C-alpha cells in the first residue's frame, strides 16, 4: 500500500464534493453551529437561567434568611418591611425556631419571612383559604436552597473537625466479587470506594426548615459530606450534579451519569460520519462509478483505505476537539479517550463499509446504517453503564473514555480487553467487504443475505478454508456473547443462565453454519456425506481454535461473574485435571459434531440446512445444560 | 502485443466466455462484434484487468493484464460513462492523472490538448450538468490521461446522437492513426467496418470467426448476382417494369438468360452484390449455426 496513493485518494474523497456544495448553505450551517456552540458555552459557564427569579420572597435584609435567598437566583428577595402582608397565625415553632404560616396572597410575593422575638416565621401565600401551588413550591425550593447554603458554609469552615466531626467510610463492591477485610480508617480505594467526611451541619446561619407545614422544624439539616459517587469527585461537574454533601439517604451505588453523557459526545459524531461514509461507498457501486478506479493502477486496498481515511481522520479530529474542549472546561479526558474512540470508529466504519457493499440502494443502506448505529451504540453504552460497578463494563471501549474522564486508573490488560474485540471485528468487517470489492461482486444487485454469503464464500475455496472463515467470525461471536453477558448479567441468575445458554448456542452455531452454507451455495465443494463431514470438522476445529482467544477475558477476571463463566465456559475453577481436560476436549467434540450436523443438512439444500442448524443448536443447548451446569 | 489464450470466464454457474483465443498486434485496431450477451464486454473487461479469468491467460506486452504495470499502459472506456458528477472535467481528469502518476504540469498540458481536440469547452462545469455527449467526451479524455499504448473501448458511441457518434468514431480513427493498439466493440457494424483492421465475431461466449474484413468475406460471405429481365422468369420478383432474380453463379445466370429469351424477353442487367459485415454477422451469429449453440449450463444473463 503506497502512502502517496492513499493520500491522493483520501484528498480526492474529501474534496470531490466541494464543488457541489452551495456556499451560502455552508455559511448558514457554520453560523448555526457557531450560534449553538456559543449558547452552549454560555449555558455551561453561566448556567441555564430559566428559573431565575421565579419565586418572590418577602424578607428583610437583616433577617437570617436573606442571605440564602439572595444567594439563590431562583429567588427574588423583596423587602416588604412588614407592610401589606396580612399574615395569619403561624403553626407552633419547631426546634429551629422556624414556624410556617400563611398570608393572604396578593400575587406580589410567594413567601413571606419574618423574624419575631428570636424565631423565624415563614408564611406561604394563601388564596381562597388554600395555600397557593406556587407558594408551596417556593417553600420546598427554599428548604433545599437553605440546605445547600448551610452546606456551603460548612465547607468554607477552616476547622474541618468542627464542621465535620464524624468520618464515614463507604466502599461499593462488585456484586459477585470478593474483597479483603480492611483495617479501620482505611479510606478505601479503587474506583468504587473513598473515604469522606461526614457530620451534622450546624444551624448557625439560617437553620433548617421544618418538614412541611406542620412546623416540625429541625435545628439543623443533616450536613457534611457523604461520598456517593467516588469516581465523580474527580470529574468535571458539567451539570452541577456532583454533590459532596447530603444525608445517609443520599447514599446510592455510583452511576456515572455525567461521564456517560459526556461519553455520548464521543459516539454521536460517528453516527453522522457513517451516513456520509456509507453513501460515498455505495455511490461507487451504483451506476458502476467505481469501475474506473478499479482499472487504474491502484490496489483495491488502497481505494478502500484511501476512501476511509478522511472519515476516520474526521472522527479522530472531532474526538480530539471534544477532549480539548472538555480539558479547557476543566474536565478529565486525554489521549486515552482518543485512543478508545479509534476502535469504536473503526467498528462503525467497518460495519458501514460492509453494509455499503451489501446494500442495493440508498434506502437499503439507510436501513442498515440505522441498525448499525443502534446496535453499536447499545454495544458502547450498555456495558459502560456499569463502569464503576463491574468489570463487565470493559466490554465497551467507551468505558475507557469514562475512566479517563473521571481520572480513574486503568490497567494495560483492561485497555487491551476493551479495545481488542472491537478492533478485530472492525478488521474482519473490512476484510469481508474487501473480499467483494471487485468488479464481479461490486456492481451486482443481489439481496443482502446473498451478498453476505458471497462475502463469506469469496474466502472459501475448498473444505478446509471453511475453518479459516469460521475462525474469522469468532471475534463477532465474542463481541455478541459479551454483549449478551452485559445485557443479561443484571438479571437474576435463575433467568440469566438459561437465557445465556440459549443465546450462546444460537450465536455459535450460526457462526459455524453460515460459512458452511455459503460454500455449498457457491459450489465450493461436493455434496457427498464424506465431504460434509470434512467441511463440518473443518468448521468445528476452526471455531474451537479461534474460540481459545476468549481466554483474553482472563485479563480482567470477567469469569468472576457467574453468567460470564457460563457463557465462556472456561472451567478454570475446576481443580481436577481430568475435569479441565474434559472441559478442553468436550467443546472440540461438540463443535465438530454440531457443525457436521449443519453441514450434512446444508449439503442437501436450504430447507435441510435449516433443520440441520436447528438440530445443532439443540445439541449445543443440551451440552451447555448437561455438561457446563453440572461441572463448572 | 495482446495475447488471449483459451479464455474462460464463469460467473457462478453461468459461462460468459468460453475458449476464446485471439491476438492483437501492436498498432492494430481489433473489433469484437456479436449480439447482446455474446461475451464482448466480459472479454474487454478481462483485457482491462477488471475481471480475473476463470481459466486461460491474457497477456499484454508479455505481462498479465491485471498487473499494475500493465494497467499503466491501458486506457479503458466502458460502455457507460460512470463519472463523478459532482466534479468538474478538469478536476476529474487531474485526479485520474494523479492515479497514473502523471506529473501535474504534464497532466494539465495533456488534459488541455485532449479537451481541445474533443472540442469540450466547459471544463469547470460540474459533470452532472453536462449532456451525455459531453460526458462521453470527458470519459474518452480520461482514457487518454496516461497517454496509453493500448485502448480498450466498449461501445464508445453507444446511445449518442449521429453527429457526436460520427465525431467519436473519427476521433477513434485518429487515435488509431497515432499508432495505438485499440480493441473496439460496437453494435453498429458500420463503425466497426470504418475503424477496425481485424474483426472477431462472438456468439454465446465463443469467438465464432476472426480475421480481416476481406478474409471474413472470402471465408464466410458469398458474392451473389442480381439479374434483371424484361419478362417474368421463375423465382423472380417484379421491380417496376422489370423482374429481378438473385443467382449465386454463372450457370444459374445463363439459365435465367435462356428462360427470359424463351419467354420473348431478354437479360437487361446484372449486378454483383458483395457480402456485408451485417450479412456475415447475421449469418455467423445465427443460433442455427453450431457455434451459436448455447454452452452447457449457460443461461441468459
């Protein structure tokens, strides 16, 4: 592959349409993007001001509640000096000296605060003898606001012990993991634990607000810091959701919502880029436009890579810009985030390339790319939800982005595990698509499923080549099974294990059976029983050998999950060598037998292929249930 | 220069070309004619290195047709003009010149001269906005950006108006006069007669016959005579105030003359009718001929 030729094709790919773009439309688009960015930047730095001043509170400047009200833009403080406020009798004061009452509302204020004889009385606007909805909402907002104000005062206190006299250690553990006993005072470590300060907030400022209008006030809200999301402490608080204070009721398992939302920024552009990329690839096929490139003295690989490069560069450029932007805003994220997006981008482009090689029209391509977007976004996001609770999260490269954004440490093994399968699948997609990037396949209008068979058959020349094709599909199997694990592991084991058994049997038998069938459809081998046995054996052995790559899961200890152990059947927990040997050889026998069943069916036609494949799935399922569930 | 030996191309179960062999010498214009589905386009694409033969060999200057080295020597014009319509002729041709590693100054000079010769004025207009004839001229110009020794033209004037067609055929003759080796396919047999030194007639994937036009005529064609008489004779057809009968030799002609005299008339005129390529084509490509039989397993594609 010659770099100069690649660059020529890449430059042509990125500039060929420039002449057809209306400059006015470009100017409008640029202006629109600039406007959106500017509004976004203002919203991020200054906050959204939709609720500013929606509640009007009558409070004098010398009242204790004036400062919290003035500090919260939700409120507009109105100095009434007690005029024109016709208050009713307040409820008895609580411990904090706060009493709640009502006043006849005239629409000018929603709450009225009065300090009388060392106690605070808060009046809600009444109308027709009932407190107004807005008044009650204002009271609730004031309660929250005062709590925040008090917490801020505590944090600003120099004497930390006085502010937070109680220390609470919280550590979140994997559901099925194990942890060594800790010595007292250990602050915990890793991504799921941290030592934090806690304590009771004082009522030295405004004091707490009673719970509702009953007047049962408290002298102080539960103040102090309670870490509920250790990982998010180090993260950039774009949405202001990362609270460091609260009550014990605020403690909940960490959920990297903010990081997930930020990570979405990294995936979003890929969904747009694949549309442009897929269209460009398909347009080479329609009207035979790509024929003349194939005649030119350039390799097919140079054409495909050259046409892909601008889109990949755009994806990485956008990713780098996002990382740079987040860095400027004070977030985490760096080279690891960009690195994590590379296999994800390759996966998006690889599958889209294959889809563009299969589709017969732009309509069909749109359907395929939307499917790809949905599936790959699911693949990227579902495991990443568990970024701070389970190792299963490393199934997705997006988890690395989240880790990077939250400054969490990631091992080389975790990086390899996270990036490896996606990269392999992408390479295989490109390889399969490349197999049919030739005149006699590129311009034919065959249904997608037949094109799939063409792509597989392009690498099958004799019975034993089936082994290689099946082995090539194992990364797909691996990713599909990992995704199944990620989706099913949250279910109770009684449901998840049978479901995973069935899913695994279907995925694996399809991976072994479809290449066998493709070979028969393209008359790559004879239809005798002996040949079917040879083809089935080749498929089974190829699958078995390639399946051993699933040992990569050892990198991150995924088999610690019961459902993962059931899926990958490592059996490494079995100490008896005979059992280990059985667990190594039994799958070989299983794969050969089931693939041979499928091959015998395929040699007799499409209908019997379906029956053979169904029988193979049943045998596989029986094996999973009988052998794995009793031995592993 | 071009050597095709026992070429066979199969798509799945369909045999598109079977056992084709021919040779084209340097500077020669070689025409391939045949009915639709005869295998002409498959043969030309195999020559251009686009299709890998199922069996047999194709060499150009002693090298495989699909080698990168050989493709540098070739200019291929497919039946359709699949251009990148968002590009202008100039940027389109420059891009292809780049792919052939033609230096930019040489490419610009060559593109300018070729477009001048083809009388294409709008060089910066989007190709999508051009007429079919103009697009065809751009496609021809593209086939020449690398100054190729060998040109493979598939139906160069297909679907064009008579004026543009005439122009393109004349341009092809000029290219031939420059000493380039041209393999040429066309449905319009007049164009083939105009341009080609030698002709192969294909049918059902096979080359049925091959040679120069005189050779083909002498081998397959038959000279006939139209004999005109003043009175009606057996098997004659009336043409105005006289009668015409077609005979194949002098003995038959003598018999017609005697018959006319017997009926009180006379032999008025005799015209010699040479075989046409069209006649040859219709005769050779006829399904009744042994060569026209469908190859086993072949279906209409």
